C-alpha cells in the first residue's frame, strides 16, 4: 500500500512540475519580487498538501508565533526534500543558500533563479564562503530572509553532523536574529528511498536567537544545542550520543 501511495504522490509531483512550467514560471517572470515569491510558492504549498494526502503524512508545527516579520537567518536541520519545500511557505520573501548545480535543472532551476538564491560552488570553498557572506548581507539589506541548512547536506534521522558556521556569520555580521527550526521529516520522506512512510512530521520553530555583540562560536553552540534538544524530543529515531557524533565528525 505504501508503494502505491508513493507512486500516486510522484505522479502528482511530476504533473505539478509540468503545470508550474507552463503557468507559474512564465507568470512569475513578469512580477515584482514579493509577488513572484507568492506565485511560485503555490507549487510548494501544493506539494506539501499532495504529499500529506497521498502518503498519509500530517504535520504539526510548534512555535509559529516565533516567526519574525523582519528579515532573519533561518537555520534548520536537513533530512529530506520536504523541509526545503515547507520552510519556503512559512516566511516570505526568503532566499535559500543552495548548490549551484540545482540552478541547471530545467523548470526547477529556472524558478529558483527568480527567487534570488545564493548558489554555492563546492569545488571552491573559500570563494563560496566569501560569496555567501557578501550576498547574504545583500539579501538581508534588501528585505529578504536567508534560509540555510548548516549541516550542508541531508543527514538521515538518528545521525548527526557538525554545523557549518556560514549562516551564523551572515547573521552576526548583519546583526539580525537567527530563527532556529527542528523537524523529523526524514522519518516520513526518506532521503534515499522513494517509499514514503505515513505518520506525523513534527516541526518546532524556536524563539529568535539574538546575534548582536555575540561571537559566531557562541551563537553556533546555542543553535546546535537547541536543535539537538528538540530532535531528541520529537524524533521517533533515537539520537546518537554527543561523544559518538563528535568523534565521527573529526
């Protein structure tokens, strides 16, 4: 049954891409930035809804009242594709730091380009960091929030990866708050499987973490500790011991 429901989901997923390519992407091209975000976010809203309908996955969000109206840096753990879609819907306008290869994907990449992402060239880490810092500051000053996944890649439930500090550096330099998010989406939308698992995705949006007059190391520790505490509380898969995760990251 799970396989059939997953197949139905992907059929709708593919159809949504085709319809978006014909309607939403051309329309968004002629719109100002804020309206462009609203139009293209229609796709994200639909996929999240369709996923829940087809695969029997509901989601529960704690802390919506913590979402700021002003620009901020949103940092989330990264387990699946679900959060890349859902987090775009909770705050707009918001750009994402992402692999530059994603911009080359037909339709999907075209839409991403119109949302002013910050592309990363992972083959040149020093240059990539400079770009993230400069373009992140520019996006924030233009009124956009910035979304990053500080683990740098998808990390399966029950595993831990040391956080990259680039997003924290952006926030500290600009003096804007960090909005931390924790979720267990990978338990229901596995990163390396086409089969989706029914159940409930838990999302927790934390209170903003201030960065003014604080060091990136200090802020990083607070963000990591908060996300880990929430994952330990909401996850159905046991979290690894801190000592074990630290050793594997060396």
